C-alpha cells in the first residue's frame, strides 16, 4: 500500500483506492479507500486532513452502514476529507481529537455520539430514535438530535450553532450558540457553561432548571404545564412561558435582566431568598392573563411597578418597598389581593406615590395585613393609598406624627372606595412633637376617602402615646362633616354640644362621633395585641385635656416638698417643748431631739387638680450653742439643728381626662440643717427666729410606668412670737403668731417623653393662734399640759410645670385651715425634759386639707 493511504487494522483486508469524482466535506476527493475482509469483519483505519485517524466497524465510514462504531483520534499525516455517515441502527461515534471537515450523520436508531476533543466542521445529526449525545470538549458546528426521547450531556467544548430537537439535556459547562428543543416534554438542566442565544423548548410540559451559567438570550417555553426554576446563573434576556398552567421559581440566587412573563392561564411564581443583588436589574415579572399567584418568601424588593397582572401577591417573611403603584389583576380579572404575613413588611417610600390599586377602574383591591404597613421615613408626610379594602388580621400600621395640635404633620394611610375592617394596631412614633391640646378633629392618621367606610374596631393603639404633658388617644371620626370614618389622634376629649330642640320638619343636628372602643386581644383571631390600658374617656360638656399620668404627679411635687419642709420646721413649742424648760446657760448648755409624724391629705387646684394622700415623718437633733440669761429673767439663746424627713404618698389628679384618677406615687427625702435664735422675756414671752435649708431627693413612680428621680432645695425662714397671759394661778393663755416664708427650687428632669422643668413660686404661710397651758409641780419637777388652736393661712400661689420648654401646666395652692391640738411638756429632773403633742388640721376655706400629726421630744442638759 502506498504511503499516505489508510492501512487495514484487523485480519486480512485488501485496500482498494476508488475514484469518485465528487467533493466530500468541502474537499474534492478522487480516491476512497475500501478494505475488504473475506470473512465480512474488518476494522478500517483512515486519516483525515492530516489531523485525525478514525477506526470504524464498517468497511467505509463515509458510506451509510448500520450499527457502526466509529472512533476518531488525533493522528498524522494523511487527510481523509470526508464526513462520517452511518445508516439505520444503533450507531456510536466517539471523537477524541483531530478534525472532521464534513458532518456526522448517524441516521435512525439509538445512536450515541461522544466528543472530548477535536473538531467536527459540519453538523452532527443523530436522526430519529432514542439518541444520546455527550460533549466534554472539542467543537462541532451544530447538533440535531431528531425525534424520540433523546438525552444530552455537555460539560465542555463548543457547539457553534444550534442545538436542536433535544429532549432531556444536562449542561454543566461549555458553550452553545442557541438551543431549540422543539419536541416532546423537554427537560433542560443547566449548572454551568454558556448559551449565547436563546433557550427554547417546544410543545408539551417542559422543565428548565438554571443553577449556574449564562444565557445570553431568552428562555422560552411553549404551551403546556411548564416549570422554570432559577437558583443561580445569569439570564441576559427574558423568560417567556406562554400558555398553560405554568410555574416559575426564582430562589436563592441568579440574575435575570429581562421581563419574566408567565403568559395566559392560571400561573404561579415563587421568589425566595432574594435581595437587591439579584432583583435590581430585573425588568419585570408579569403573571399574564388568568388568575395568577406570586409568592415572595424572604425577599427584599422594590420597583413595584414591574410586578404586573397578579391576582394574588403573598408576602411571607418579605419586605416590599411600595415605591410606586402596585396594580393588582389584569383586564380580565380587574383586581386582586395583597396578603402580608406576620413576618412581612410593606414600606411606603418617601417622595413617591405609594399605592395599591386595581387594574380595572371602579374595582377594589383587598389588602390582608397580618404583618406591617410601615409608613415611617423621618418626615411625617408619607402616604400609602389602598384603592379598595383594608383588612387587619392582627397586623400593624406604623406611622410617624408630630404630636401637637390639630392637623399637625403625620404619615397617613388612605383607603379609597372600599371598607376598613378587621383589627390592627396603629403604632405611632412621635417625630419631635412637644404635645399640645387638640381642639377639633385632631391629627389624621387614617383617611377614608371616596365613600370608604370603617368599622369601630379597625384600629387601636398598641400602648400609651404621650408627648409633652399630654397623652393621645385614637378616635374614629372627627368633629367636622365627612370625617366620620377617618381616624384621629387627640389630646383632648371634645365637648358634646348641648342638645337643642329641632324645629318640626328640620333635619336633626349631627351628633358627636363616638370614640372607638378599645379592642380586647381575644377578639382578634390568632393575634395577640397589647392595647391601651384604659378605655377612651367619655365625652363631656366641655373639652377636657387628656393629661398623661405623670402630669398630676409632677404637679404635686413642689407643694409636697414645701409641706415636708414646713412639717420639719414645726413651731417653737414643737421643737423646744416650752419656754419654761429653757433654764441652762453658757456654752453648749443643752441639746434636744424630737420625732414627728403626720398623716396628710392635700388637694390642689390648677390644671391638674393634683391630690396628695400620704404621710410625712422624721426627726430633728438640735444643740444650743450659747445661752445668756439677763437680770430680770430674760434670756437669749442660739443653736443649730439637723433634720431628716420622709414624705410618701399616693397622687391623684386629672389624668386621661378623668378627675381624681390615681396616677402614681411619690416619696421625698429631706435632709435639713438650720439655725435658730430664741429670746425669752422676763414675763415668759418669746420670739423665735429660724432659718433652715433642706436638700430634697424625690422619687416619682407613675401608673404609666415612669420611674423618675430629681433633686431640689427648700429654704425656709420663720419668725414666731408668743405672749402668755395669766388666766388663773395655774393656767395661762398665750396668743401666738408665726410667719413662714419658703423658697423652693426643684431640678428639671427628662423622662422618656419630654423635658420637664419646674417653675416654683415662693410661698408664704401665716399662723395665728392661742395656747392654753397649765403649770404644775415644783422646781425641777414641772409639767405643763396644754391645748392649742391655730388658724393657718397659706397664701395663694401657682406652681408651673413646663413640658418641652413650651407647654405650661399649673398647680395652684392656697387654703385657710384650723388646727386643734393638745400636748404636755414635763421636766422630769434637773437634766432632762420630755414633751409631746397631738394635732388635727382641717381646711375651712380654699384647698382641701386634712391632717393628723404627732410629735415627741426630749431636752437634755449637759
């Protein structure tokens, strides 16, 4: 055999060159090599273009022959310029290298084709039958698998043109020009590689799964029940799913730039575990005609205008930024439903029109909210509009409001045309509002427009809402016509107009709107709501401010602090027992101590009508520093003392528009230091002057949950005098007068709601009275029983508590009281004296006052 021609590879074959005179594979070939085996079995080896050598079970692989097995590998040097043709039957072609200038046509039958390297310049045609194609490397011009249920696997290499007529395909790598599967129920699973053009499946129920790789064009499926799943990779074009009940799933990753269109009929789409990185570039997701359902599971998405033609959108653990108009339904269905589960949020976006609306004019959408509609954004001006029905399923609506007077800025939920129902909490965040009384409707937070209606139980506050001095309640209905179905925040209870007779034939006057009752949590199926602690106050004949619990509590603080200091001061006889006991002279002649206690009820006037009901108790330790007795019996003495007192009581007042409401408790510790000067005349008349400074530590606890502390200083000055007149040998009547001036300063505080400053007035109290005292015993063992009566005049004044630097709430004080008391002072020996007193006080004019006080004391001569 001549060099360059093929050589027989098995048995005894005769090589016969044959001239054909026709082009094969694009090369004019004049010779063809045949191998003849007398036994009919021959292995044929041939070379192509100097780069491939093929082994075939047929005598000539370039001619049709059934059940061939052809294996091509890289070899040299002689060309074989034709393609490979097999006939009917189960043929197998394996290319491991080299170049086939022509095509590979396997004909009908269960054919197999495998390429790991090398090139087929023409098409690979597998014909009818259940064919299999595997490509791990190399290049072919195109692939047509033909009819029947064919299989395809590709992990590398290149199909330059189209892959057509496939049925079940797996692609993990490599490159394909385009894919057109056309026939049967196609399956294409892609986890790598590149399709430069479109991926198209044909008739039947097709399944496409993309977990990695790149598709430069569109994914398109035809009629049938089709499923497309994307978990990774990148689709630069669109996904078109045509007619049929189709399913689209986009989960965990991947990127789709073009429109996703599920086409006609009732389709389902699921987006799961996706965020901005995956969704930003997507052009849109359309359900097409029919009743379509879109479910978002753990998805964060925006640009809602791209979600179109969906009759049901379900949010499950997702966040949807409503940065435009979300249109539900299509021309056929007209509308749809947006359902928000407990773990999902729909956000209004500042500067946009946040709307959920129907596809058909006049139709109503339905929004079922078990999660959150979040209108907050730091501006108190956001709007979210629902054209249709809002149904609360235990969810919440979050808004920001500038809590102030009527029409203060606020975010607002707007429901148009439909009905507002169910039960939701309205969570309001105060955006810098200092609080103010509302006079009319209040601050609108939910608007029912274009004929929309609302149930009385649609909304409730999740807890207390406070700003400045006020607590805000949520009301359904306003004071003006047309506001009956709106919802407002108010800090006052509006006045109810006085009923008037209606002339015959005239329409009755509009009645005041009824405040929405507080919904109990048990009335909301499957939901647990924390509602406001008390029902709305009833309307009254006059507008009543809704002060928060802390306002009467703070208002009572200055007056209670002054009372503590006044009780600590006492009178000359409370501290010293009697002037007859003052017999010591010289330096540090004697010391004294007393303990005191008082049960007290005080009512004050002003805005909050605060009340104190509690006790004050304490003790004093005093020391005479110097005493001098003059000829004739007069004496002067000066001394100092320390004191401690504690006030503890419950506070009531006007709170939540309810008079005499219990609002909390306060206790005050007072630490005092003072000095005194006492002059006793030769007829036992006396003048007593005292200056005392008290440091105050106050703790305030409201029923609203506040726990606050503050400090203060009280300065008390007293000037007192008495002149005993003999009535009998053993009894004297001593007229007395006392004037007390008090100057109080209480530090401001910041609670969770507002800055609170105390503007305290100076207070002046006068006392006039008489003391009827008996004198019994001998020198060194005397005792003096006594009775006393006093008229106490607390001159009127006004304390102011300022909230947020603007709103001032007053507490007015001033009363005239009568005091009745009895006591005893006894010198038990030359060195010690004891004394005690018991008093009852009751108002006769001005503020209510009741009190029962007692004290005991001891004086010791050193």
